[in-house]
C-alpha cells in the first residue's frame, strides 16, 4: 500500500469510534436531483449500498423526485448540495428566493461560473438562498445528513471572496456537518491555498461544525474527450482504484457524479456525459468493492459525522456511542 503523505488526521476517526490508523472513506454522489439521468443512477446505487450518501440540488427541476425517493427511503443518507451556479448552456435553474437579487445573471438564472458569483453576490442574498434550499429539503421530508456546495462556489477559490461564513453559520445552527477538508493534499491546488484553508477549518472548529480530513475526486473531464484518444472506462477505473489505494488514515470523502449516459444527459451536458456514465459503472463495479476489502478501507457515512457533531453540541453521547452501522466495512 502506498499512501499520499499529508497533514495528520484530526481525530475525527477516533470520535467515530475507530482506531487512529483507520483508513475511512465516504463515497458521495453530487448532483442528485439535477436530472432524471442522475436520479436513476444515484437511487440505484444508494439502494444497492454502492454509495454512502448523495447531495440533492434543490433548485433543479428533478429535485422533487430525488427528495421523494429520499423521504421514502429514510435509511439512505442524503444531504443538500447548496447551489449558487447554473453551469450548462441548454438547461438552467433559478434561485428559490427569486430573480430580483444579486444571485442571477441577465436571464434570471444563477450565473454559469463561480467567479461571477464571488464578484456580484451579496452576503445577505447568499445567506437567504442557502437557508431557503435547506428549508425546502426539510419541508419535503428529507432527513438532511450534511451540507456541501455545488462547484465550490462558497470557497472563494476564484477571487478570494468566500461565502463560508454564511454556510458555516447555517451548518452550525442546523447541527449539520459540511464538506470542507483540513488539507489540500491530493486536490491539485496551489500550495498557497493551504493557509487560507487553515483559516476556514478554524472557523468551522470554532462553530462546532464537523468537517473532513480530506476531499478527493477523480478528474471530472475525460482525457482527450471528443477525440480519437478519448480516455476509456478501463483507464478511468484503473485511476480510481489507484486513488483508493492511496487513502491514508482519517476520513476521506470521494465525490463523484454518477449518471446514466443517455439522450437526456447528452442534451443537458455541454461536456462530461461519458465521464458521468463511467462513474455510474465505476461505483457498481465489483472490482472497486474488492479493492476496498483488500485494502481494509472502512466506509462511513455523513449521518455518522452528524451524530458526532450533535453529540458534541449537546454534550451527549461519545463518538463511540454515536457510531452507527454505516461505519462497518461493506
């Protein structure tokens, strides 16, 4: 086993009831509710135990179907994928708080890119919109397990202007963990980002919001996409398996975007349809499950992290008592 060196784990794995050398992962599917192709793939993977969690894009047209599935299947773990952007050209979505705010472009949709959001969004508009998205999910009967953020638009990675104060305040008040890693290890970011991240993680700690040790993904776009040398499924699979073998002690989330590569997705996505289809195949591939078992990697869920956060806030159960059955290796 070769693992990527980096910052020491935070102690979260021990609060979850495991030994400090435990290598734990969360397999999360982003973009639940974006379209029917996403819903079919993610629902199947959740039911089959191939995913530990998913996060739903509440402003999207197919979110009601995703929310209804989650409400009808309370054992699955589903959080809210906080949305401030709408990136596709042929399929767009709008803020729940309406079009008369700083969160829209000239057509009344969320902006297509993160930099525009960071430049023009007012703090109070962001706070109102993300609260509305969480409230809508709760009102639909979702047992929200956690929060994360679509396209990283809350992190301030484009212009340096972050909306993490608003997000962390919401997470703290709702007793929900948030997708924020303690280290940029394995993320391909400039080393200077680590200092900024340190301030972000301190803010989360000060508010009692539970966050991750690491956040990894497989590269979103296929190498050579659209050309004769386009990366194939076997290449994607080999790369993902290598990443799994590199997981170190602590809690590492892998976020992927599994969808059915069908006509609907091809109509929606400007790029990446084939990759999303590959990620659906990847998560259902028995070879991936075999590698997890071979490496002794434990799978945990965001509901486990939520229990740790709420126990800490309420002064209640210990990390071991908060540990749930999702922490068992599957």
